[in-house]
């Protein structure tokens, strides 16, 4: 399977995760026309932070696939010194 085909499969997975997160968290309990206050935004902040971290890791993996021949052996690994390994 080519990287392009795998990339399309991952795109579908990521989009499905995004829709699920939107339905489960972003729009949960929200009525059309309602004004969203600080409580709403603060209650969703942990999910937003998680989704941003996931996106950053996925971007890093994609860039590593694209530029894998151009990365010197002395470059640090993705998880080294990032704190992400402990957070996951």
C-alpha cells in the first residue's frame, strides 16, 4: 500500500474522530441560538488541548515520513524531551 493510500485512510479516521468529538463534546447540551459562556469554553478546554496535541503528533509523523531521508541520525526522536511520552 502506498503512503498516499494510507494517508487517505488516516484522513478518514481523523475526520471521523473529529466528528465524534464534536458531537460528544462540542455540541453536547448546546441549543441552536444559545449564547455560550465561559463555563462552556472552560469545560471543553481539556478536549481542545488533547485534539491539538494529537494533531501536532500526527503532523510530526507525516513530516517525518516525507523527510525521513533528510533527517540526520543525530536528530532527537519524536518523543525525546517532549514530555508527551509521560502524558500519554
